[in-house]
C-alpha cells in the first residue's frame, strides 16, 4: 500500500468537542474495516479549518470510497513520495524525535 496525506476542509475543525472527535475517529475506523484492508487510517492532525489524515491505501479510489461511505469530505489527496525527519541527520548524537520538546 501507498502512504497518502488526505486534506479535508472542515470549517471550525479546531472547535470539535472531544465527543465529536471520538465519533469522527470511530467513523474513520468503522469505514476502514468495511474496505477490507485496502484502506488503513494511521492518524489525523486537526487545524483551524482542516483535518489532515495520514492513511495507507491501495489507491486514491480507496480514499474516495472511504470518504463517500463515511460521509466525510476529501478535498486534496497527496501521495507521500519521501519522508525526512531530524533522524536523517547523521551529525546528531541524540535523536530529536525522542526529545520532550516534541511531545504534545
């Protein structure tokens, strides 16, 4: 499967309550199960008016099917081509991703 970033426009996303977020997460999981292994939701990032989802999927069509079945928007689908992070720097003695500063 390929890794994708899915952008979903959702005005007021930052104001979703914990219950609304839990319901959304449950919908994402329930629909992913219906798609029988062609779509895996990894995680999502909530911003002011958007939700960015990291997913593994067989195709963009699988992502659109997930959105259609779950009645959630899908506005932009971008396939991840390469991943870089601070751990790619061989000069670092400590891995930055393990640092407390990056914890939410």
